[in-house]
């Protein structure tokens, strides 16, 4: 409906604006100037066949013109125009794009073409016909229709419409009093405080602020006087929830729950249930296990076919499960055991402990006397902290402790003897150790052997990592690493030797700084005090340098030809290496040519 009204306004305005434009063009034309005026007109606002003619070189020339103000008449090959300004105009086009426009302003005008026929008896009646719609307007009443749809309105009070092809319709009464829009998927209805929006199987509706309801997917939420009442339903998952604070009620496929929060809560399901009356009682059931709690008494009990358990505050607790049992008279007496295995235990902390079963006997008195007897494995006896003895009843070993120094034991894997803190000796499988503190330390295992005779002799040898450290303190130091091919020797302070076979580098010092030598795969540097000789090969070229530090230096650089010398370590110097030449004055190098 709105599109048709806008189209109508555009058509009317185009007729009104065309009259002064054409009249101005005609009144500005003088005899003998018709072609100039027509050619200089800009194609502004043209469309259809008029625009096509302008793009192809302009309209046909005027064949006949008559101007007797206020009368103007123009005749072209395929069109004619007549006007009596400002009341009457007539325009007709023949052939391609034929049309006819007549106006008796402001009371009547009409338009006829292949796409649109319009008659206006202003301001009482409008008739607009197009291939898509026929529209009639009588004052503020209009009706537009075709075979598939119609629109009717009585401005500004009433509007209706329907489209069979799109399966849509609308009704509007005294906007914004009532709106109703429908389409094939749903629609929207609105009236003051009421609204109802629908889309396929989903909807949102309500009466503000009393009632609201919404359905999305398979879940529906309804509230009345929020937050006083809520109802949520989910039929796919068999769930509903109803809330009238503080009361609530929920249902599910196999049960329900209800309560007055936070005081009461009750729930039932196929395999479980819960009951709560705060702060007095809480109970639950899971299959055949039932639990009961009395928070205000700090008490509980739990029962099932196999389990019996409970407690009264911190005073008494009991436990029974398939023969196992426990009774605690807190904090004085603890009793536990197993009626199936005839296992019994009693504990009075920290004074007394007694345990008995068909295979063992255990007793402790006052943390001093200990007697633990496993009839098939071992026996342990102790008078803490002075004496302890443990023996294997299978004849496999024993251990004796006499505080504070003596500890001796034996087992199938080895033995140990200790006199704290001086003497330690022992063996366990492939491990051995001997310590006479602080003079002798010896530890040995499968791939490692370490010995220290403090402080003179140190030896650490690991055959797995191929590493050896040997020291005769402080005269001899030997550090070898076969894995990384590093070998270092020091006869302190006379001889120092460091080798890196991987990089072919070796450094040797004898009575440093009297004699020293450093060599690698490409060169060797030998020195005696402040005199050194450096010889080698670099990039296939031999070189050598003699240095009497800091007086004089001379030699041959690594090039096919060349020479170098320096005095006072660069105060004056010269260097020629191939085509490169360099001069030094006061330790500053100058390049003088290539």
C-alpha cells in the first residue's frame, strides 16, 4: 500500500514540474533560434524513450512552433505539445513509447501509456491503472487490487490488504490502536498492551505487564505478573517447571520435585529420592542406599543391604560393610576389624594399640613398646627410641638398631653396617659403599665408581657416560670425556693441557707464561714470554707472523703475495695483501689502494 501511494505522489509531481519547465523552454525561444535552444537543453529528469533519444543524439527538430503568450505550441516528427500557461497543457507522443498527457490545472490531469493510465479529478478522485494494479482514490479512501491481491484504506482510520500469491494479509485500525500482519510462516498482532508474534511453530505473545508467553523450538515459557508466576514446559524431554515464589513444582519423565525454598525440598525419581527440611533434616535414597542427616544435632545414619553407618556429633561413629566394622568412641577408643577374616583392632591414643588376626599379632604400649608379629613373614620388636629389631621368619634377613650409633642388617640382596656418624659399609645387588667419615668415601654400582680419600685423592669414573675425573689434590687434575672427545690435564702449576678432538684444537702451557702453544686444524701459535710465532694456512694460502711484543711485528699475510710490519704495536705499520694496501700511523689504519 505504501509503495502505491508513493508512486502516485511521484507521478503527480512529475506532471506539475513538467509544466513550468516546458513553458520556460518555449517562452525563451525566439524565431530563428529553435535548434540552438533544443540542442542546449540538458537531459535532466528524462527516462524511457525520451532519455534514449537524448543518448542517441537528441530529440527530432521542431517542425512547427507557435507562441502567442500565454499559448505555446510545439510540433515534432513523433510528438506534439500545447499549453496555455499556467492552466492547460497537452502532450502526445506517437510511435515508439507512445503516451498522452492532458492537464487542466489544478482540477484535472491524465496520463495514458502502455504501462500506466492515470486520471485525476483533484482533489476528489484518482484512478491509476497499471499491468500490476488498479488503484482508485476518493478523498482519503483508496482501493488497489489485481487478481492476486487487494489493498483498501480509509486514511487515517482503517487499512486492510491481502495477497493470495504470497499468502499474506494485514489489518490496521486507528494506528497505533490495532495492527495485524499475517504471512505463510506466521505474523504479528499488536493492540495497545497486547502483542502476538508468530513464526511457524514458535511464538511470543503477551499483555504488558500482566502476561507473557514464548515458545522457541520445543520449549515454552509463560509468566503471569512477573515474577509472581512462571511456567516452563519442554514436552520433548518430558519436563515442566511451575514457580510461584517461593514455591516451585517440576516434573520429568520418571519423577518430580517440589519445595518452598530455602526451607523445604522434596524430589522423587525412578532410582532416587531427596527430602530436605532445613535446618532440621536432610534425607536421600539412591537405589537401596538410604541416608539421613540431622544438621542441628550433627548426626547422620546411612543404611543399605550391605552398609550400616552413622554418627552422633563427634562422640560416637559406627561403620559396617560386608564384614568390616568400625566403632569410634571419640576421641578415647577406636575399634575396627573384619568378622570374615577374624581381624580385631583396638586403639586408645596415644597409650595403647592391640591388633589380632589369624595371621598376625600387633601391640603398642605408650609409644615405647612395640611388638608386631606377622606369623608368616616377619617379627618386629622395639623399645623406642633405644632399640629395635626386625627379623624375617623365612630366614631371609634381619635388621638391628641400637640408638644412637649402631645399625646392622642383612637381606637376600645384601647387607649394611653403620656406626653413626663415622662408619658405613654395605652392599645391595650391584651397589657397594664404604665410608669412613670424613677420610674415605667409596661408592660403586654397575657403570659408575667414585672414590675420595679426603682431601688428596678424588676419582669419579662413569663407564656408561665414558667420563673420568681424577684429582691428586692440588698437583694433578685429569678430566676426560670420551663422549664429547675432551681431554684436559693439569700438573699444577707447571703444565696445562686442554684438547678438543672434535674441533682439533689444543692449548698447552708450560711454566706459564714462560711457554705456551695454541693450535687447531689450520694454524699453530707458539710463544715464549713476549715473543710469538703464528703459522698456518687459510683459504689455501700460507701465512706467518713474528711478534716481539710490543716492539716489532712482521710477517706474511694469507695471500699469494704480500707482507706486513708494525712498530710499537701499530704506531707505524704497513700491510700489503694481494692488491690491498694499508698504512698505519699512530694506530689508525688508512687504506691507500686496491
